[in-house]
C-alpha cells in the first residue's frame, strides 16, 4: 500500500480527465496498468563505438612480403600467438605482441597496422530504443497496484 503522501499524489493524478471513464467503470486494473506502463522510447545515449575486429587476414595483408616470410620463419610461435590473439579479439595480448614485433617492421607497415588497430565501428549491442519511465515513476510513486487506485477512488 502507498503511504499517505503517495496516496495524495495518486489522488491528484486520478483527477485527470483521461482516467474518468475508467474510474466510472471501476477499471482499477487498467488504471494501474496505465500508470505503471513503461513506454518504449528512443535511446537518449549516443551509440558508442567499439574497436573494429582486426583479423589475421587484415594483418597479413598489411605486411610486406619479406615481413610475412620473417613472421613465419624467424620468430618461432609468434605468428601462432598473434593469430590466436587476433581471432579471440584479445586487445591486451594483441597490443603486447604488436609492441614486440613492430620493432622489426618497416615504418609504413607500422603506420598501416596501427591505423587499422585504431579503427572503430558502431557498437551493434547498443539498443536504439529502451524502456522509458512510467507515469508512476514520473510522479515519484512506486509500482501502483489496482488496490491503491481503488482505495483512492473510494475516499
């Protein structure tokens, strides 16, 4: 049950003409539902960006032929570890490995790879719509029960 102050707020709200027919028909459940309904609204937060998935194919395409050959022949399991980090999108591991290998890359490769690392894309997990606040929330009321509406209407 709502406290005295909340009941007074609800009583004031129920004086709005939009509830008149429902009150006349004693549709307390419908009124409570209207008050508690959370409309779907446009997400007010801007869509964030996330780092673009950087693939092994993208990485290898940015290397010179000599760098590709050296990656496989001169650095042991480094290529395997780097590929695993790329496929797992493990940015921490990827950047640690990159810090080590970029010292033997030509400057143009370093620039190209770092530019590709820096690319971002819109976060596709961001919801364009979200649930808005209910009228009850706007009135600073907790969830309104049909019994609350009935009690106020009968007073």
